[in-house]
C-alpha cells in the first residue's frame, strides 16, 4: 500500500465546547481515492475542516508527508499541497469562470507558466468551462458551478484534493458527471479524499473507505470490502445503497 500523504491521529475537535470528532484516525494515501461516509452529524465535514486548518484540533495530530501541520494556518497548508472544495458550490458569482479559476491559483500569482498549466489541465478535464471563460459564475447551473468549484481546487495541482459532498444537491445528470470526473482524476494519479452522501457510489470508485458514526471511526478498510459488508450495508448504506437524508436544494440544474 502506498504511503500516507495526509494523516490524522487521535483527532478531537468540535464547535464551542461540543466535541464532534472524537479521536479519529485517518490515512489518505498517495494516488488513492478515499471516501468518508456515515450518517448526518457523524463528524465527516468537521474532520475535513480540521485537516484543512479551518478548525482547530483540540487533541491529536495532523501530518502531511510525516511532518506535523497541526498548528499551521490554512493558507500554509495550501502551499504544502492541500486543496479543499467545500460543500455548497461556493463560487464567486459576480466573477467570471476564468477569474474564479485564477483565484484558485493565487499562491502562484508570480508564476504565470504554472497558472497556464493549471488552466490547461482544468479546461481539459471540464470542457464545459472552456467555452464559458467570460461567463459570470452566478449565471451557471448548479452542476456547472460544481465543476467550476472542483476545477478551482485543482488549479494548484494539489498533493491532496479534499472534496466535501461533491454531488450534494445536483441533478442526476450532474451527479453522474461528478462521479465520472472523479474516476478521471483517479486515473490521472490524483490523490482524492471525499465526504459523500451517496455512499454506495462513492465506495464503488474508491480504494479505501471510512465509516464515521458519532464522531468515531466505526469501520475502515478497502472500499470493496465495505460495500460487501452486511452490517455496513444495513446500517450505513440504506435502502438502494444510499445514505438516508434529504437532498440540499440548489440552483437550477440542466436536466
């Protein structure tokens, strides 16, 4: 198995004085797709925020390439090769597609060749964006905005891409497209970790899976084994192989 690029050891954190993540160990390995699934409120997104430096760990350690980054600011973690795409398709609506992508490469603003390489990579992966460089992001469909948000995260050619609920609130057409693009990223050798509500589909394209419940790791192992585990299927995949829960309402999607 490849070495861990990003690790959490005994991670404890939460909001105010309420612990949400309660001693979680995670290992995101080079070139692998890792998915974190579990019921609402299990601590999945909270763990990602701590990995990215947006939430302070109360206990435990976060390491990148065996070096502690536990107390580093988020922007320094970006410089080390972490990229985070939060849930909710958070694009800058009054900026163009091109401007949104350029913001993603802000730390390389004095390296125009690197920005060009990033743009070529993203526009090749997401051809729909290539013809809409001058379009305002806020006028795009929800699915197109999600493509843009993921593309912005890829502008730094990150060591690890963290995706929080990439399919949330999307039409079936764009759910399929998101998962197809995740497969392309995997084939291209990117290291991806995602929190995903469509648990069965996420496991199908992942190498490793974690199941969080009440802030702790309930199951961990090869994704194919979790898919076949009867307890995991019964308790966490739900009827039809999807985690129960309402879809988040979003902007208009192309059907």
